[in-house]
């Protein structure tokens, strides 16, 4: 089974077991369409919790999970990762990719310079950034936007980007 991270649980919200949720889905409320959440706890253990209720609140999401009745129980889940089996996800649309599918792809720019392989993605206020790790240990942070991602070749496991090898 390949696990895909869909979000993370944050701090408790209120006293009745609600918890803040950071969603990685687009749109963020898409996470609330999953009625059962697989939570990977800090220990690495996976537990299943049914979503009782969830909604947008102050630009983020809050949720109440089955079996979480008070603030202390919600606090115990802080930092847990919401995951789903990759096979359960719908196929991506044209020019859409799941981030987890791109990890390990080699990245080259339009000038032919190797930027390394995709290590992970970081969400920033201005959008997602693809982090590549070069063989010598250097990193490149490439905005993961259509303007910069020119071509993804799934069979060759390569990505062509419009991004300089060195920034001045």
C-alpha cells in the first residue's frame, strides 16, 4: 500500500474535541469528503477515525472525529497525519499530478542543467514549491506552477522546468 498525505491535525479547537486541520487537497474542503480518516500518529501507528463533522473556519478547517470527546483527546492527536491509500484516489486530470507520484523524479532545466531529484514539496503562502536534491547536496526550490513546470514525463520519471540552475 502506498500512503498519500492529505493533511495534518493541528491544535485543539474549543473544549468539545474539535481540532484544527491543515488540508493538502485542492480545494482544501475536499478533505472533508473523506468520511474515514487514516491517522498516522507520531509513533508511526495508524488508526482510523470517522469524520463526524467538519467545516471551514477562519480560512482553515476544523473537524470533529469519532471518539474524540474533549480538548485533551484532541490534543493527543495534534501532529497526526491524515493519509489515504494511493489506490483510493481518483486519477489526476490532464497536467495534474499527485505530489507523491513525482518524488524521486529527476529534474532538468531548459538549458539542460541537472537540478537533482524531487525530494519533497513545501507549501508556502505564495504556493507549492518543489524541492530538488542535487547529488552534491545542493537544493533547488522550484515553484510548482505551470509557468515553471514545462513537462512531466511519467514513464521516464523526468521533469523539465523553466528555472535557473543558479539564482543571482
